[in-house]
């Protein structure tokens, strides 16, 4: 009973955090671009049990639903884009870095030499897929 209560408390706490985050982001930004991940597939394909449980526990689908709800409530745009190869695609040249592993925190493009933080590169790839055209660099 005590453990069940703790779980319930944790669930409420997390949901409350998601709503606060959603409100904050949707007030600040006009567009939410997100990876259209198949969460169930990710959870099942997890490399080991620990990772699988972590993915499951992070409640991706609940977070996404709350964020989408907050953005739409304020009549702002939500744009899910294909998640395929987001981390492995080079933002600059668009080619795929096949040798990138989960442990690599920095993206090094073997084709054009582009180097950037892995998550930042993936975020830029998502923006590009959403239709954003980067300003030309002089
Ligand atoms: Zn490249």
C-alpha cells in the first residue's frame, strides 16, 4: 500500500512537472518540433533491461501529449517530424554517419568534417526536416 502510494505521488509529481514545462515552453515559443518516435518500439528494442526500464519510466508519450496540449491550447504549432537517423545525419551535408555510437557525445561527420555536439546536431537536423532553412553563412 505504501509503495503504491509512493508510485502515485511520483506520477502526480511528474505530470505536474510536464504541465509546468509545457506552459513555460508554449509561452516562450511559437513552434514545437518533435521527433515522431515510436515509443513502444523503442522500449521493446532497448539494448538491455536497465535501458528499457529507463525509457519506459520516462513516460515519453505522456510528456509529448502534455506538450502538444499546451501548445495547441495557445494556438501554437506542433510539428512532428520523422525521427529516422536524426542522430546520424549530418546537419551540414545531410549524409549519414554510420559509425556513430550511443557513447559518442560529439558528432564528427566523416564526409564533410563537420563537428558539433551530438544533441545540437540532431536538433538542427529536426529543424531542417521541419522546413527551416538556415541563413547563409558569409
Ligand atoms: Zn557532413
